C-alpha cells in the first residue's frame, strides 16, 4: 500500500505524500502556485483550497470522505472570525489522509491571471515587485548580541527562503517599537529587487497586517497624465484618475516645450518641477479616491514619450529637438521615487520603460507590451493616435516602428470649431447623402439629434464644438455625401445641392449647426488640417509596410484614448489607416496605460519588453524620401494613387 496520491488542479501536478502532510507543504514540494502570507500559521487565509470528493476517472482516483483531516480548531477560529467560503479549507491546516484532488482557486494563486476584457489581448500574470510576509522574530537576548534587524532578516530568510535583505534608514527608525508592539510578530512588505537595487524590506507592521500594498501605473502624456492605482496582491485597479499636464503652460506640443527649454535658461528645470508637482497632485487624487494612505504606494511604473521622459527625469531635452535625436539613455530605468521628488512610500521604487528611439518612446514600448505584435501570427498594424502617432507593424518574425508628426488636429486643435472631447462636443456624425443634412451625437447626451430635435437633445450643455473623433467622422461623411471632393475642396451650393455650403472668404464652408448667432461650421482650412494629419499618419504606416515588403495588413489596432473613439469605417474612408476588413480594425483603448499596468503587475514583463525593444527596428520617417511621396498621395481623400479595394467593395 502506497502513500496517498494528491492531484492539484488546475495545474495537474501530482505526487504521493505521507499521511498527515499539510496540503500547503505538498503544494510547495510540487511547485504548485498556492499563496501564503502567514507561512502556514492559519492567520492569512491566502492558502484556501477546495478539496474535491468523488470519483475522478480522468485522474484515475476515487476520493472518499476522510481523504483530508477533519476541520481543525485553527480553521474553526478563522471561520468564526471571518468566515471561510463553503467547501473551502485552509491549505496549511488540512492534512492529506487519502487519495485526493485539490483545486487551487484563482484567488489563492500567487501568479493569478488579471482579467483583461478584450479577447485578443494578452493575459496579465501577476508577479509584483513587492510582496507581504508575516514572520515571528526571535527576541533579543543578553547572550545573543545581534540587532533587531538582523533577527528580522534571519526570520524572513528562514521562513520564506528570501535572499539577503537590506533596509533603509526610514525603516530602521520604526523597527524597534513595531517589533515590540507586535510582540515579535510582524508583517513585512519586501521589494524583491530590480536592476539597480537588491531585495529590501520596505515597510513593517506589528502583527498580521490585513491590508495590502499598492502600485501605480502612470501614462505621462504631453496633454494629460493618467494614473491607475493597483492592488499589488490582486492586480485589481482600485482607482484611476487623470489630470492635465501642467507643462501645457510652457507649450501645447512637445516641440514648443523643447524650444521653451532652449530659449529660456532654467526652462527645462521649470518644466520638470511642473510635471513632478502635477504628478504628486495626481497621486493625492488617486489615493483619496481609493481612500488609502499614499505611503502604501511602494512601486510605480511610468510610460511616456522621449521628451516627457527627459523632462520628468530632469534631463534637458535639447538633443531631442535636433537630428539625430539622441536620447540621454534609451534603456529602462529603475530608480527611487524619492530621487524624483515623488510623494510615495519613502522607499518606493520607480520603473521607466525603455524608449525605442529618439522619436519613439517608452509609450510606444508600452503599447508593444500590451498589444504584443511580436507574438502575433498575423501581420498587425498598431497605431497610437496622438499629436505624434506611434506606429508599430509586425508579427512574430519582425516588428518595425516609427513615429509620425500628426499635429494636434485630431485633438480638435487648429480646427475652427474644434474642442477637446467634453460635454457639448459633437462626437458622432452622419450626413444624409441625398439631403446633405447632418445628424450627430453630442457628448453629454446619448441621443442622435435630427433636423428638428436639436433643442431637446442638447438642451443641457448646448453644442459647443466638434471633438477629434467628431471631426474625423464629419470629414469622412462630407466626402461620402459628395460635399467635399477627393483633393479636399468643399463644393459650392450648386455643386453639392445644399445651401449648407456657403462662400466663406475664397473657399466654401459647410454649416453644421446654428442657433442665434452661434454657428458651427467646417471650413476648407479645417479639411486641410485633417488632410495633413491623416496623411502623416497614413504615410508612416505605409512606409513601414514598404519596409516590411507588404501592401496590405491583416489587422489594425487603434490605440490611445482617442483611438478608442475613432470609428474604423470613417478612418478608412478618410484614408487615415490602410485598407483592411472593417471587422479586423479594433480599438485597444489606452494601450500605453495598459502596458504600464502589465509592467507594474509583472516584473518579468519588464525584462520581456527590454528584450523586445532591442529587436524592434526603428524607421526614421524624416530621412526617408518615400515618406514624402506617400504623404503627398495620402493628402487626397482617401488617397490619390492607392485603391481601397476592401473599403470600396
Ligand atoms: Fe496563512 Fe494558511 S498560509 S492561513
């Protein structure tokens, strides 16, 4: 007769163990991913498992009642205090008595999967930088001269198999009272180390600490800064918030900020100061939203374009304003939050993703991490639409990247009635091809308006302008309705058959809406601005297709907060993205932000993207003659030379 057979699901790992072996011990020996913070003391309940009783023909075992030890007093105590869900046992208490199948539920796994809603998106496996460990420390003794820290480290290393640990002065100052308050039982948050710093005790609580520690994923954009606060034990986003980048007062776009630093002594420092202050305001905001102490934020990951990267670090971006656009460093960076003046835990670590090139930043690297073109079987074009478009094209064989200066038109800037996406902005448009009358949806109302329904639909906010996605739809609809021609000219009332077209200076404009003396129009200059922006985007993508040696792509992913709002059909009618089946054009939302979250939650992903970035080929659009050629052709709507066969079919 053999020792009992234990099979863990979902891993399928199995082994024979002597009767009386705790389930947690069996799991450890088999390398099954079963969590524990208290080290088997029956305090943390992270080790919950669901034993399965019954017949398991697939596994070749029959499990009878009694295959696990009886419910013991520790489990009873835990159940009385906090309640153990039905069917669950504490893995550190329940002991193997007979053949059994034991399921490890997702929440009991250390490396749990963090759910992403999109089907085509990669999974996130939790593997955070910082974990909690409960230990019982040996008390000092006249005969044992070691310090309290040394005994704490000894306990951590012994119980948790951790390497040598360091501690900052800040921790040392709190260590002695906390050890005594907890009666030598404490919980430690341990950062497991990174490229520039070894493993370190970040924080210590008396007794068993019920709470968790947090990390921040920050997408530092030139216009907005968005932060997601994540629970490092569950991977859950507990608060998200965004603020305007305070650097806007130094210049709307990146190049004006670079020139601000060139023209004004100390200008770069001023901007560094501004962005860090903004960052701290954002941190306070998310902490407040989640109702947590900012001190509990122990890790932060940042993604940004190269100019923001330099300004955030306090490096003058001068070199980025001129060829050959050399970065001070393109590698990833592991720093202390304190060095950057960030209001996080005093020992918090900060990680910046690597930049791809002088024009293609850590934000593009984050998009690559989130969308993983390097793992794709089919050829995917990923476009992050902003004032600069970051473009990636590739599959598992090869990935190319470039950036293209689209300008601020897609954000509604430099458009006569343009505005940011806010209540009152037109965001969806339809123009009747016969009557040429527009219907539209305004942010802040969920109805489509029609010719005689304006007032009821938009009474709350009124119509204040057209946002970026609205202007894209507007121009595409004008093209479809024959109001604007291929080269981009708005027709006269005679040509278009509508008096909505009216002479406006030397060209025609299209009247979208009017109320009293408030008018929303699309001018021919607006059309020009959109033509330039979309041509820049398309020619960047087209150049990468040339370099790849293809003339079509299998699928297109629109990334960026703005990309999420673009209608694929309208983008294609404009000739902003290459021809592809419409159902193969998807939106990834803020992929850069997601990439930051992946790097925050899984430290292995940091190594992975560092490697991926080395293998991405950068294409510099500015020095490619074909770029100009593509740009000229792409200025037409949709394109002067390229057919869009799928779109037209
Ligand atoms: Fe903590 Fe079982 S390991 S309760």
